[in-house]
């Protein structure tokens, strides 16, 4: 069993309601993702703590129904 992008987004949004999430399925298998997440909840946190916050939102799915998640996190939207 795998997680769809919507399921991953919904799980993260429960913990980080203001999150802006850009999720890319790297292999097209619903099991290897790259996520860019922006949330005010990350303000003042180290990258490690930001990532732990995302992983805690995904709970037991990490390493089970979700094999790999590469993360980029920020508390502000960067200008393009």
C-alpha cells in the first residue's frame, strides 16, 4: 500500500494548517517524493526540527506506506 499525494498533503496540513506544499512523485510510484513545504510553524526552528515536524505529521507512514521523502522546508516564500 502507498500514499497518494493528496493523502500526504492532508496529513501534513493537519499538523501545519498554513503549509504551502509542492509535492513531486519522483518515480511515479507513489512511494518516492520530493516535497517543498513553507509554513510559519517553521519560524525559529533548525532545518532538523522543521523536518522532524513534517515526519511527525506523517507518523508511522514514514518508512512503511511512504518509503522516501526528500524535504525542503522554509518559513518564508522565496522570490523567484
